[in-house]
């Protein structure tokens, strides 16, 4: 399997390109601001053809370039229905302070967002077969109402059973913030308790920001997962998570 990832834009959002190998169709995960050129570089280097764009959630730093990337390659875009409105109205998902900063981030660009021509909605527990790759969808609200993760089997190593694209649900050493519109901390903790803690330790986690990690590593080092393991689903740490992304 070919997985190429790179951080893009002012938030350093990780965008991933996934294919069965060079010269094949591929899937783009979370093309945020300034990601289009990076996607084009990966596509050109590995002779790929994007056919789908997967969005873990509707925040600007993860879907800024969804429409340009999907349009450039005539690809389908996939997003959970709870976050679909953010494709055309992303300002609804950010804070007042962030709205004030947008002109500085945009520079001379105009902020005009529209849905891609072809949008499909994701359902919890769905299995997608895209570009020859299987993706299992888990609805993991908390960071946003429509946050999801994608897991795909990984046969290239006997030490790794799956790769998980976690968006802003789970980071190395932290979890996603819940102080933006649509965020909810108890809901985030329930998602972590029900959709992350039961997973196998050997699953590699490719997060929306920062370095890759694994379920096993986070289970024994991440303070939020450590607290959840000892408490009920509605329990958890009393401090807010480290802010990453929007």
C-alpha cells in the first residue's frame, strides 16, 4: 500500500494520499488549506489518479481544498451529513476570533466556498471500497458533530493490522479540542471510550496534526485515554486538551 502524507497550510494539517501502489487510482484524505499543490506533487510523482476525497470533519483546516481537489480530478467527496453544511458555510464551524483572523490567512484570496459537484454522505459503520482500498467509517462526534475516522486494513507488515486516519479525534499525546461550534467534551470522551479504546494496539494512527502514533502507545501514554480506562464513559480528565488545528 502507498500512503503519502504531508502537513499543509498555516495549521499544519496532515493531508494523506492513499493507493494500492504507484500508477493506480487513489484517495485523498483531508485536503486543507494549501494542500492542492501537495496533492498534485504526490499524484505526479507516483502516477496516481484521485477518484475520491475523504473528509474527517468539516473544519476549514481539513476541507479548504476539497472542492478544488475534487474538481481538478473529477473525484467524489465524502463527508458525514452532520458536517455537510460546512462545505458551503465553513465559517459556521469556527470561533469569532478565528473569523477575525481569516483576512490575514487569506491574503489576497477571496473566501468563496461551494460544495463539490459530487458529494456522498458517510454513515457510521459503513465500509467503502475506493480505489481498491477498503475504508471502515466510524462516526466519532465530539470535535464536531460529524467527525469520523477511517480505518483500512494494512497487509504490508505483520506488526500492523490497520491504519487509522483519526482526523482531530486522537493525536499523539492528546485529543481534539471541543470549544468550537458543534464541539462537546462529554461526547468526545464517549467517542474515545467506544470507538478508540476497544481497538487493537497494533493499529497505526495517522492524525490530522502532528506525528503518527499507535493505539497501543496512546493507551499507555495519552492522559485522556488513561483516565477513560479507569472511569465510566462519562468520566475523563478535567482539563481541556492541547489546542491543535482550529
